[in-house]
């Protein structure tokens, strides 16, 4: 499927499944090296990162744990400008090595606020691992240690990312086609 229709929009394949899998393996190799002996806590940000977090964890060879957090900054279709935690973290983060696993970082506002919030729980360190980063849209200075892809400011779906809750199941990444 090179072209898919989701609701009222058309999307075309921009990153094939094989390329995604290869980049996830490369990220896992880097994390395995950097985190040897540390037992990091992977903190997946729902809903978009669930596929990425699962595939990443399957490629890790070091001891590690995983948990998830769900964040929201919207009421209806309007951003409130403030991120609120919807599903929280039950783990004690004191002295822990935390790796935030995110699907996409665009402006960086969500990541900045999440790092500030997690920082109050006294972790040893917090690193960011994202499938995608949009450098042209980034407004917050973030140290993104692990990024699979830098992409243009296009709207994408697939591999966990959605358009109005649809398209998450797609194995490839699809970019919106201007009609």
C-alpha cells in the first residue's frame, strides 16, 4: 500500500517498515552501549509511542523496565497550553536512569514540561529517545540523545502515530498528500 485514505485525507508512504526497523535497532544498540550496567526505566508516552517502545525494548539486551504515561494538552480541538498528566507514574524515580520514549518531538514544549516534572522526583538522569524530531519546528532547547529520524514539518501517520485516532496500525510511515 503506497497510498492510503484515512477519513478525508490521503497519505503516501514516506518511510518503509524496513527502514524504521533498522533505525530502531541502531537506537537500541546505542542504548545498550550507553546504559550498560544501569537498568534504565523506559517511560513510554502514550498513545503514539506504544509500537516504538515495544519494538525498542525487544531490541535491548540490557536489563531494563518499562512504564507508560499519558499526557494531554488539549480540550476538544484547542490546546490549553499546559500539559497535564492523565495516567501517571507509579514507580519511585529516585536515583533511577530514565529514558523517555516518545513518538515525535516537534516544538519540544511537551518534552520540556515532562522533564521538569520528572526532575522533581529525583532521578539520576533523564534522556530522550524519540522516533521522530522536527528540527524546523523545535522551539525548546532539548538534548535529544536518541533520535531515529529528523523529518520535515509534514503531517505523518503510521507506526503508532494517528490522524484522528486512525492509522496507528500501519507498519510504514505515511505523509499527508496535499490535494
